[in-house]
């Protein structure tokens, strides 16, 4: 929670609240695989089949039209992929990239055409073969007729099931603020004031009032919004800049915010990402920054600007500003 002070003596108080939300999405949980069409599989393709039984197979990188209706599609694990590098397990080995027979991953007859399941470093993935069912595993990838030189099919086609379990890295969303007590000092109709961490304020825009750090591995990334109100004293207010970024205007009421990126891969969002100032209270909650789920911590610098007019009413002004970070897992 942060405080901004304003005086003529016009004094003010800005309280900043922090809120973290996680939006559920079908990327985290127990590995789940099913056979669907190529068009319907928007997640991870592991294997493509010519039919649901007595089928040949091809790698997920292939695009034979006859295989489009029987694609092994897996989901529910953060960072799930079909790479055969890093943390992975071979589901089946194929005799060729397409139109292939299959063998179990313990066999050594086929080389160079592996259908794999992968997860990020820190996760785990296991593939096994069991008669009749995949008890003890997360999901059934399909089934196969023999140990090697085998036709393949869906989960019901053959007695020997291709089973898999996978877990991704833990779901994380980290959000912190460096200083929750910042201030303008005394505001003036003849000089722009900028908030500082010591609450005394400054007449030059040379430093962040505080920093906000965000990191997440969420598959859908994250976004931060700002909400609340402008500086207020009883029935009196200091006008927020609005949704169009503007430069400081001495002698006119203004209360504004801008966000910079000090380090990391996140981005500030217009109109808060430039050299000028905005605070679009009409659009609250208003998105001010976004980031991808790459687990990289981005440090955002937050700065606040205020001006008063000659006729601004004396008083103790306050505002409640809440920053909310939402991640989509």
C-alpha cells in the first residue's frame, strides 16, 4: 500500500493495494490424451495414425492427409511438447517418418523416428506398456499389436496399451512491490511534483517512486490492471489525466501515472508506456502491463505526477489505487 501526499497546504494520500489472481486454463494438471482430428487438436500432437485400428503411424511433424482424422492429442501439463530433447520420453519408435510400423521404446530395431512427449526442465515424463489398461499412469496414448513391427490403434484397438504420465513445472505467479509508502510532499499550482519513496516528493522526474516485479510460467502469460480513484478530499478531486497521455501542465489539475520496463521481458501498455502521463479512471480496471509465461522476472518502474490549479481547494487528498495481476494457466 502506497501513500502520496499533497499540500497547499493541500495534502494527499495514495494507498496502493496488491491483488494476485490466477485464471484456470487447460494447461495445468493431469496429463490427458485422446484421438481427435488434426484441426481440433489445438494442444500437443504426439502421433498421427492412418486409422483407429490396424493403422500405420507418422510423426506429428508430418502432414499426410489420410492421417488427419486420427491424431493423438495431449494436454493439461504446463509446457507440454513433443520434442525428443531435454526432459522427454519416447512413446513409440517408428520405422519411418510416415507410413510406419511401430515398436516399443525398449526395442532397438528403429532409429531416428521417435514420437516423444516432453516437458520443461524440472518436470517429469514416463511412458510404459501394459496389458488391458493404463492403471498407475495418467492417460492412454493408444495401443499396439506387438512389441515391434507393430500396427497401432486407439486405446481400444489392441490389448497392449501405450501409457504415459507427465508433470510440468509448478504453477507460479510472483508479484511484489518495492515500496508501499510514497509521496508527493506539498503540491503547488506553480510547480509539477513527482512522487518519491521518502514521501517528500520531487520537482524533477528522475527516479521511480517504486518498482513492481512480476514473473510467471503461466501458459497464457499475465496482465496487470490498475483501478481505484483519483486524489480526493471530501467532495473535491484533483482531475486524473485520462486515457490520452499528456505532458505535465503547470497550473492545471493533473494526476497521472506512467510505467517503464527496467529489466525483463514484460511490456508496459499504452497510454502508460511513454514519456507522458495517463490515468484513465473511466476505463478502470485498465490494463497497464503484460508479460509472457517465460518465468523471467520483469521489473517495472512506476512513476506518479501531480499538478494543482490556483483554485484547487485546500484539503487532505487521498486515493486508493489497486494493482491486480492475473495469470492464465
